[in-house]
C-alpha cells in the first residue's frame, strides 16, 4: 500500500491521486442523493468561451417549447422560471452541491437538464453519474494551462464530456467547425454535426450585427431559420448556431427554434448594457481569456466611432502566460486601457498589472497617457467613466461581470460590477 501511495504522490501522480479523491466524492454524492441524474436527460456544453450563453440559449428555447427543463450555469441555476443567481466563482459546482441540486430539480418535476461543463469539472469527475443525449463544444483556446499543464491535456480533459456521451449509442456531438480541435470531438460521439460561418453542416449567412442585437439566416441542407438574438457580437451568432443544432436534435420546429432564441433577452454579465441616461455606452462583460478578448474587442471596434476604453485585470493563481497576451490584444483594439484587480488572492496585485502591462506597452500605449494602472477596481471604473464623453464613446469592464465577490489577500469583499458602474455614471456623468 505504501508503495502505491508513493507512486501516486510524485508531482504527476499527486494530480492523479487528487482525481481519485474527487471521483470518490462524486460517487458518494450520487449515492446520498439517490442518483438523481438517472431521471434526467442531459445536454452538456463545454468550451473555453461561449459556454454560459449557449447553455442559457438552449435552456430558454426548450422552456419556451414546453420542456420541463432545468439549468446549471455560471450565472444562474434552477428549474423553469424558479432561477437563482450562481454566487460561487465556479461554472460547474462541486459534486456534492451539484447532486443536491439535481435531486431538487427531479423532485420539482424536471425531465431535462442543460449544464455548463468546465474542464476542471471533467478532470475532477464532478459530473460523474450524468449521461448525455447531446454534447456541445463551442471552442478551445489558451486557458487554464496552470491546471492542465499542456494544451493537449486541456483538450483531452474537455473531450471527456464527449467520451461520456459516447456511452449512449444515440448521443449527438456538436462542435464549432472552424475550431482546430473540432474533428477530434466530432469523431468521439456516435453521431455528430458541426456549425460555423465559413464551414460546417449548419452555417450563418446574411449576418447583420447591431449594437444591441444581431440577425442572421441559419442554413443547412434541408432547413433555413431567420434568427434574431438579443445579444450583440458575431461570437453570439456562433452560440446561437450551436443552440439551433441542439434544437434540431430535439425535434423542435423552425418556429420554436426562432422564437426560443429570440425569447432570451440577455445573459447576466454577458455584454450587459448599463443605461443611466448617459451619452456614451457602458458595457459589462465576463471576457477573461485571450480568445474572448479578441472576440469582444473585434466586435466592438467597428461599431465604436469614438473612444473605446476598457477596464480589466487577471486573476491570481491562474494561467500567468495569458496576461501579456490579454494586454497586447486590448492594446491593439482599445484607445485607453485601465488595468485593475480581478482576484489578487495572495499574489501581488501590482505584479499582476505589471505582467499585463508588458503586452499593452508592446502596442505603443504609454503610461499616464492611454495606459493606467489602478489597483482598486472601484476607483479604476470611476476613472474610466471620466475618460468618455461623446455618444460615440464606449467604456467596457471585463472579468468580474456577474460575480458577487472580489478576493483581496485573505479577505473576501462583496462586489456588484453593474452597481459600481451605475454609481460611477451617476457620480461623474449626471
């Protein structure tokens, strides 16, 4: 026994040992709650970005179509209209909490579950006990390498969702066709379908991107949909395409899919517009990965005739390699950048900002002119509001979004990003 523990306790094996511990917790949680997932048909959504929005689109579409459906995402969870805010900083909660919620959903009458599934949750067996009818990959880009070690390991941990689904011989795998890893996932499930703009089984054409919503035509070999999605950005066109694929598999009609997608008025903390009567646009979004930055900024830049000002940071004890990459992307698109805290934990907040600033300065931005480092997030947001005036200007805050706390050292501070932005606008732009 000692020799076995010794083998599992080296650097690589320690992770393996932890995974066994997580699995045992998941099995126990299933037993304690009488295996609630056995009474649910599940749809799982994974990917680096787009998980939350895609999950909520599918949930809303199914609810509008009359399905008895529950949802578990990083912003909210619940059954039908009885939804609660997700207060944790986890997209997929630990197995004991997850199984307890599933038991409540089943007791309430749920027959379907739409769940956001993270790579951490897959690596840690948090969703053990769930079977899947439909699984979706939105994309895979640079993220969480501090935990997974390599990008290849990250991809394999994500693919575990499709491997779980493959045990169901009727399961469908859905993936974004233009992602380099798509074929690996599509080959994993018994059946598969892809989506995209330039290629895929289902494609978006006639795309019209607006300030507050977008419209497009989705076409496959046999069907055509006229879609309106009340969340801006081309990346949300892709999220809607993924939802259409799921809707087709469920047997929904064209009308049910079109109306179901349009019924979603927004996702908490995802491209949320703050309106306090100010002349400029103020937006709160959750983007925190290089890929998400690229998508958000490339979407906003063409629509912003005036100044584009962003406020963001990067979390401690996470993938440090992405910090200068984030900085370089924001520097490429934004006129002014205010770097601030996200989750400092026990890492130097100033050092985190300096790490990001390296990338920003590569694009020619100058401290004190169009690059500012303000550690206190409230002060950073207030400062950003003073930097915009025109109706053509945009200020966007990234990273915290729907989260309700900020970790500063050993302290946890209550936080509400939207309220902070609203108060700043009222204070400086009456």
